[in-house]
């Protein structure tokens, strides 16, 4: 084989190896799936928020639910906004500015207390001047909770702002 032929063969083999390596890398990267916990850029600040994938709309659009927020904030997001899978515990950033504005509040208005209660927490909640034992059924937003009054039927369950929570029992 002439020097020119051997050079072409080496270049062809190099291109083939590069193509094969890229194919293996792409095939090994598992695409996001329904139920995956991911970090998503959200809000003007582009902070990363934990979310989970509800639905795959297309190859590059996913419907996500932001953890700790009601379903009204679920959103279709493009693949570039998903910054990877959640690995281990994640510190929840404060709500995006547009969420705070929609609630007519900001962190200062709540004294900096946001999202300190979780599902199952036992609380004391005021209602019409009296205090009742209750438990958290759902975190509606970082400042609102769906609660169940102990000893009362579920018809009395309601969403309460953090301002109506007096203490924990």
C-alpha cells in the first residue's frame, strides 16, 4: 500500500472510531423519563428548582411539576432548561418573584418564614378567634397549606396561610 493510501486508511479509521465513540456516548445517556426528579431553571432569576417530570410532550419538551408548589405552576419546559437529575437532597430556593407577586406577598411580608411545614406536620390553627389542632395534608405553596382539623370531618379541610398557624402542638 502506498503512503498516500495508508494515510487515507488511517484518516478513515480515525473518523470511524470518533463516530463510534460518539454513538456509544449518546446511546448511554438515558433520556429523561416520566417520574424523573430533575433540576429546572425557573423564574426571571433562572434559579434551579427541584421538579419531577409528569409527561413527555415531544423529544425536547417536558411537562414538569415543581416540588412544593401547587399544580397551577406546572409548566411545559424545553430540554435546555432541565439541568440534570436530582442527586441527593436539594435546598429549595425561595419562590420565584412572579410566584411571590401572584400571592400578593413577598418574603419580607411573611417575616422571612416560607415553607417550614411539611405534609403530616401537626399544627395549631386559628379559626374565627379559636385555636384548633390540625395536620398538614398538602403544601399548596410555600406560604399556604391544606390542613385537616383533628376530630372534624374532611368537609372542614381548608387552605390556610402561614399567618393563621399559631404553633406546633
